C-alpha cells in the first residue's frame, strides 16, 4: 500500500517531469529506472523544498555531486533568485496599478503564457 509520503513524492516527480521533461537535471541524460529529487541549492546551504529549487536526477548523478557548494555559488544563486523575484513583482504591480490581488492574477497568467511558449 502506498503511503502519503510516497504519494506526495510521485506527484512531485510528475510535476517536475512536466516542467523539465525526461532529462536528468545534473548531466542532461535521459531519465530511466530509479529517479531522485535533487535540491539545486542544498537544504544544508539554505535551499528550500520548493519547485524552483528542485530537479530530477539519476541517483548516480545526485550522489556524485559535492555535498558542499562553493560559497560564491550559493551567494550567486540567492542573489539571482532575489533579483528575478523583485523584477517579476515590480512588473506585476506596475501592470496592475499597484493592486495586489490583480498583480497575483497577472503573475499566474504570465507563468501560464511562459509554459505555453515552452510547449509544456
């Protein structure tokens, strides 16, 4: 019988497959057999378990990654994610005349348009 944790894991793998296709996020090779969910920025380095910080990986690729990232990589990732987030929020607020609820809907629409352009 499938546990809640396994059910959640399978659902997450499906979401990541829809987003990224059937490719390993580390080496780019085709995924087959066992699949692991990899944190791009490890939790130990301040990464969070959110879709934008997750990718699918072969177990061998995921386990071969260095456990400690260079500090510059961690800082670069955080700075870039923060910059993109602020840029998107500013764009949405500007497009919606400062109304927060409309800005949230606008961001959802932009995300769906982006996915459509990617053919996903």
